[in-house]
């Protein structure tokens, strides 16, 4: 069975676009694909997922428990526990590990909350 070649017909709407226009179209379509995935991540994360992320960042299960609990109590979990640690470490110019340990000890949560004003 031979497949009929319809490439020219399928690309007709793109034929007159410049390279720059094609690049812009590519990123527009990429955004349409990726945006719903990001929305799902923000809206449907769980403490288990966030603990898993932090474990892969090198924190112990005891440290992870306290960081995730702190994020939950402050309605920040949707931003991602690893993201909270990362952004706070960048804002305070501290190593990621040191920042996460401070959060696990209950420090710097006010600063973390301020980084995510929408909660």
C-alpha cells in the first residue's frame, strides 16, 4: 500500500511565511501545547509529588516532610515545593540546600510567601 503524498497541500498555509514568521508560529503552537500542561501542574499537584521533587533535589524524607507541610499551610504548594526552595535561594543568594533546610526549620517562610503574591 502506497501512501499518497499530500505534503504540498498540507503546507500551503505556511508556504508564504518568512523564516521569522515560521519561528513565531512554531512558538505560538508550542505555547498552545505546553500551557495546559503547566496549568495541570499548578492546579493538580499533590504533597506526594512535591515530596518526590524535593527528594530528587537531595533533601531527606524528614526534611521534605517539613518543607511540604510549610508550603501547604501557606497555600503555596501549587507553585511547587522545589520551585519555592529554588526561588527563595536565588532571592536570598543562598545555596539551595541551605535554603531548604531553613524552610524545614520554619525560617524564611514570610520571604517565600512574598515571592508568590497570589498565594
